[in-house]
């Protein structure tokens, strides 16, 4: 695990240096887009079941927790215009690397979830808490467009039935077969998955197919 932690520190420091200028740009856009703080923090369950606060750029209106559930579904009206851009590009998660430097998270690992969902873990499933939760990993890649998969109707039950169970299986597989080489591959896969996600969204927005020419009824 020492090698994993060393990799986390070096990689996260490099990311924060390279993408540091984006922090200022994102902060300005968030403040211009809607009143409220730049950062959003939320309690999650970390290594050994210890709670911690995860940091992200704020993507919703400032009073979002009072206006709806803790899980976000497709088309959630609480998401701001700037927030939508940050979510689509995953730039809202850049502050997660501060959590990594602080030792609360890892670059790659099981995705941290809300306490109310983690209390349902069995003794066997709690093995995934032996690892620091990660910014990315096989589960995060698989659910890179999670919001689009969730219906806003009974969203907690929808999440538990259709997403959480599969996430736990995927995370357990990760911790069982972990090695540093696979972590590097998951980082590369994350970049590829994000590119494909963005390309798919652009294709839906800007149709590439040509309209079929109408044939003259008299011909």
C-alpha cells in the first residue's frame, strides 16, 4: 500500500499543478452563474468506515440540499448552467485531488458513497472499506454517465435497486485483484471513457446524419 500512497501523492500534486489555472476559471464562472460558495462538500464514508468530507466545485444552486434528494438524476433542475458543463466534463471533481493529498481518498479505488447507503454493507462487503475510496476506478468508469441512468421518481430506491448493488460487486472485485499496474490502466481507461462520453453527447447535440432529400410526388 505504500507504493499506492506514493503514487497518489505524486500524481495528485502533478494534476493540481497542471490544472491549477482551471480552479480560478471555474471559481469565477460559478460565482458569476449563481450566488453561493464555490465549493460543495458532502459527508462520505472512507477507509475503515470513517466519515470524511469530499470536496467538489459547486454545480447546483446553493440551497440544493433543501430542494431535493442527495442523489442527482438526469434533468435535475437544481443543476446550474455552469454546473452542467462541469459535471459533463467531470471538472467538478478536480477538488477531489485535494482529498487525495490529505489522505482521505486515492486516485483509484472504490467510489465513496453516502453514509445511509454504506450502513447496509454486509461483513463480506465491508472489505471494500480496507481501501481509500477513489476518484476513479472500474465502477466509476462503468457509471461515468450515472445521472442519465437514474429516474427522478423514487430515486433512492431506484439507486439501491439498479446501481448500488452492482457497484458493490464491482468494487469488491477491484479490491480483490488490486495492483498498481491496474490502477494506471484505470486512469487511462477513464480518459478514454470521458472522451467517448463527450463525443456521444456532441453527436446527440449536433446530428451528423444528413436529412433524406424529399422526392417529388410526380416523379
